[in-house]
């Protein structure tokens, strides 16, 4: 997935609006030097876990162990509309908590 270029109907490069950004690229590491690309996850749009979202801009993540299980909470901007939250229980295993655009977690 590459969002460096956006094309018009004739195939010419145009100014990139980033309107089609619907995925988040996951990176992991064991140290602060050797990073691994874990691939893309579909976040927004019909193919994403947050089907109500239009975009997945400016992601951030928080980690916490809850009841002995690793949890990763991913925050991202739905364009300029609102902040979205999804919960990742394990790498590459996404779960949608509900259909609400904002999920409050009781940690």
C-alpha cells in the first residue's frame, strides 16, 4: 500500500488529498534499532474493522496487559471528523469492540 501519489481519471499524478488512507501499517521491535514491518491492517471503510470510519490518519497506540493478556489500543483520526479507537488483542488479530466510533475502556 502506498499513499505517496494520487491519480486523476486520466492517470496523471495530482495533489494528494490522502482521502483514500484506510489502512495502518504495523511496525514492531524487540529493541529501538531493529524494526519489523508486520504489514497493513484494514481500519477504515467497508474492508476495515471500523466500517463507520472514512479515513485512518495519524495513528498512535497504547499498550497494557489486562488479565494477563496483551492489549493494544489504536487511536486514529477519521479525517478531520473525530478520533477513533480500536482494540487489538494480539498482533494481526483485530477485534471491533462495538459499532461506536469511540470506545471507552475501563482499565
